[in-house]
């Protein structure tokens, strides 16, 4: 039995959920999201809760059961509160700024890096911290990961882009041996 899939999803006030067959539409204060559930997972709304059930005990359906429940829960949280990820830039002369919908970063390369931010994702720069926010958890995480991939933190001096609170294991540099 899927432990995650069998949990009920409580719908907070201010969020409306519409079920049209396998299509789930969630509307809230911050926007609306739509998801098409696989046909083997049945989604029902009872009172102020959403319940996901699977039609049989096949391994694939067991895996999808928890996944569908988590995706619907993330949609409800996203339209109600939203999601955000914070990235920190470390390095002398490394900086970022927003120019319209483009994030322009100077990361020690011979050229600035332009990263276009999707229209449904919001990016802010304050000092050396880039905050990526939006209602779709997957898109927020993907945009943050794409920004981090331009210069991941290196283990010797710790320069690069890292998530706020991320621990980077540092290595000792070369030592000069005596001859």
C-alpha cells in the first residue's frame, strides 16, 4: 500500500479544484495549474478533501499512486503559497542583475551570461542572492538548477553559485613538498 498515495489532500480556503475526468484544474490566489492524471489512478473530491485511488496492484500503478498524489498536493500548495529557491553567488567580482526578463551574471568568464527567465517564473536579485519563485514547483526547481549549472561551487576556494544553506565540502590545496 502506498503510504503517500493513500493520504488525503486537504483543500485550503481560497483554492478551488475542478475535476473533469482525468483532468485536474486547481485555481488559487497566485494563479491556476492543470494536470492530466493517468487513467489507472482515480481522483475523487469528497467534502474538502481529494482522494487518489489506484485500480489494481501492478507495480507501475503503485508507483504512480504516490506520484499523482504528490503532484496534486504541490499544485494546491503552489497556487496558495507558491514555491521559491534561493541561490547564493560566491566569488570576487561575481555578481548578477536583472535586465527585463533576463538574468545577467558575471561569473569570471570573458563574457557575461544571459539567462532568460520564463514568463511564469519570477527572479529577483538582492546583493549576491538570487531568488527564483513561482507556482509550479518543478519549473522553479529547474530554473534554479539551470542557473546553478553555469558555475557550480568548486571545492577549493568555494567560488560559484550554490543554493542558500548548501554545504560544499572543501578540499585542501596542493602542498609544497621538501626536496
